[in-house]
C-alpha cells in the first residue's frame, strides 16, 4: 500500500467518507438514496479533474451488491466491452446476472465503441457509470445519454480539500505514521492553490513529506515555502481543445459586450495562460468591435483590426499587451448592434421575401445617345 500514491490510498470507501458534492450525494439527495437502496440506474459523471468522479464510482462499487468492472476508454476497445458483458452474463462468475461497468474518460470512446454498449444498457445487463471531463451532451452518444442520469460534479470547495488533507495527515492509510508539523494557514494555502483538484493537493502534500528531512526532534515541518516548491504551479482549469476553451472564450466576449474591462482582461489572461492562439483571440476582439460596438464607436474596429495585424507580426509574449489594450478599448466603448441587426434583417428579407427588382434610376443601365452607348451613373 505504501507504494500507492496518497491520493489513491485516501479514496473513500463509503458514502459517509466521501467529501464534497453535497448537491448530489448529500443525505436524502436523489443519488444518495438510489445508491443506499441499491437501485442504481446508468450514470454519466461529468466534472473537472480531481473532483471525485472515480472515487464516487468506487464508493458505489463498495455499496452495491453487483459485480464491478472498470475500463479506461484510453486503453480499452470493443473487445474489452464484450469481455465484460460475457463475464456479467456468466452465471458462475456473476450469479446476479448484472454488473456495474465503470468507464473512465468515456468521451474518448468513438461512436462504434459507444454503440456497442447500447443493447446491454437497454436490457439492464449493464449498469453503466461513465466518467468524463467533457460535456457529455456533445461527446457521448445521444442514445446513451437518454438511458442515463447525467450528474454534474463541481470543483471541490476549499473547505472540502482542507478536510481531506487533515484526514490524510491523521489516517494510518495516509500519512498518519509520520510525525508532521503543519499550520492551518499552510493547509489552507495548499487547498487554495490546488484550484478545486484534491488529487493535486494530496500529491503535493505527499511529495513535501517524502522529500523534507526531519529536524533534530524527529519532526517533518512543512512550511509555505516547502509546499510552494512541492505543489504544481497554480493554473486555471483550461483546455484549449475542450469545454473550458468554449466556456472561457464565451466569458471573454460577453465581458467585452457587457462593458466590463476587468473581467475581459481576466478571461483574456486565462486564455493566454492556457496556451490559446493569440491570433484567435484577436479575431474575437475584431468581431466584438463590429458586432457589439458598431456605429456607437466605429474607431473600435480600427483599433481591433490594427491589434490583430500587430499580434500576427509580433507574436507572444509581447502580444499580450496588444490584446489587453484592444480588449479594454472594446469593453469600455459604448455599444450599438444596429448594423448587426440591420444586415441580419436585410438578409432575412432577401432570402424569404419577394424583394422585387432594382429601381431603374439606380441601375447601372447603358443608354444610347447620339449614336454612342453611355453608361449612366447617378452620383
């Protein structure tokens, strides 16, 4: 057990040991009652890394009377799914005739692999529990979604992570065998820096304990400095190819539209910190300048376009200044979507109505005069 990571050793075994997510598994909540009564239906657990998806599946496996099989979508295929189904159908291996099939990172299964689950979820042979960090309504087969309860898990609160850390420091399965001295302030700092990810907090704590020498009294003293060196640098939850990409860019645009320069710069910083393409960000600013600022301040489009050209030529890290300047200018500008509404209405008329012909007096019509063909242009 000592060779297993601390985060693995500290996984809860019962619902009472599970920390956080009170909105879904608090006492008398629907999922709590369902698990306790062993009347579980298929679930899709959706949430960020380190929020307790796998731990919740493990708790269910300890509570339920059904066979529990775990697969990882990264390393498994249709053959593994069929093998799990065959074992579930085998009365010698599984007298109940049902099994809980936990699939981690289920969004990484392609359509064919997800389709292979459908008939067995439909007839009840398999109670599917899928875990995903991506929006299941976009990434998971619609037929599976319709047969499952989608449960949204939130990043753990700071006080929840503090509770887990204190449990780890006292537990014999955790770090209870070490003589550790750590202040409440340092524990709170660990919880804050982990950004809702309990795995990050526990991994950092374990690294600090295992790499810090005892003092002359045989005590491992963990300070803020030691923990800052042991923990990963705090990073906003951002994946430029996943849900957080779309969520963050939406927040960035809406902050500019809502005339909130502080929020616009904040979401811009998250995007830059997450490795977002600066030219993509510049294009969003240009679009906002024309769509939302429009004729209320036509110069905003000039500033945004110039910023996009400058970003293209200069690159990072200097482009962060240009992007910030343009975003603040657009956010602080008065707003008018008159041009946006006008062109949309005109397009709607052109596509759906009989708009007639172009009046003769504004056509580019050739006329004959004194034997010569003239092009009449009205200015």
